[in-house]
C-alpha cells in the first residue's frame, strides 16, 4: 500500500515551489523511461571497451531511483530536493535526466514545463484530488512509465 499526500494549491505556490514539485514528479516517474545513444567512437569505461556503433540504453527510471546517487530517501516524494539545486541534490551532474541530455535533449522541455504549470494551476484552483482507496501502486514501463492498473481519483470541486 502506498500513501500519497493530498496535493493542494498551497503546496504548489509560489511558482518556484511548483517547479520543485514538477521536478520531483519527473524524477520519480519520468515520462521517458530510457534514453538511447550510439557510440560514435570506441569508449573506454574502466576495464570495459564500448565499440564504435554500439547502441546504448540509459535506464532513466533506475537512475532516478538509485540510492547511491540520491541518498537513502530516494523513494520519498521530497520536492525540496530541488530548492537549491537544479539536479535535486543528485551527487552526479548527469543523474537527473527527465528530458534526456545533450544535443538530442527533448526540444519540448520548456513548453512542457509551461503547460504543466498552467494545467496544474487551473486544476488545483478548481478541484481537490484524492487517490482512491482502490488504487494499486504498480508503475509499468511500456513506451512510457504509467500506472499498470490506472489511476482512480476522487475529484471534488472546490
């Protein structure tokens, strides 16, 4: 059984705190569960050689839930991680990759954050949300990370 706090507009304001919430949600549940790259040359990593042309998959979900990168509270919802650090306190500067990285980073990053803020503000200013007691917490990776059994919500107008 997973417990989630009731999220209200107060938690998300001012907008800087809303950004913390958005970043923490994307850390725990990234929309793209992996990032793919192809080696353009032979790469040496310790005793391992990755040959030129090798397709590499970076498991973003696993990386965002790695306690060696994020600390023992890695599975806790703690938006304040992002208060003073764009990487959420991750001890590796490439440890937080909700939109990928480098020249192939998601071009819609800024637009998605703006849409996220607008939609979240509108919804939370008009409704309260609670997760149904019937909710079963079981994230599933298909093309994106999603709840395996849906996300039943109890929604009430304010």
